[in-house]
C-alpha cells in the first residue's frame, strides 16, 4: 500500500506563485496585436471625437482606415501617453 504524502499550504502557495508568474509572462509575450476604434481611444484618452480628428490631421497620432472606420494601434496609444507624461506640475 502506498503512503500518502502531506502537502503543506506553503507548497501550494509556492506552486500557485510559479504558475501565476509563468502565465503572466506568457500573456505579455503572446497577446495578439490589438486595435481600438475611435470611440475607445476617445474614452481612453478622455478626449472628444473632434480632438482625435485634429490629432489625425496634425499627424499627432497614427491610425489605419478601412472605409470610414478608423483604427488605432494600442501600442501607439501607449507610446503617445508615455511621450506626453508629465513628471510634475510646476
């Protein structure tokens, strides 16, 4: 007859942490390219449609267009936010 081994809560927590870390790494490196529509970008940036249109016209934001629908690369939106980050107000 085989003996059952006792599993300690610390072992379960350690295994859980390893799985979570591996899953996070996997998701960060394997998420497919994502595109946002105008409404989503306006909500994310807290701007109006007309402001986003001005940004397109002034080449302040990159986009793709299919028919009458504009698409914005999530990574480009993140870069835009990073480039305009203010460390502190004077």
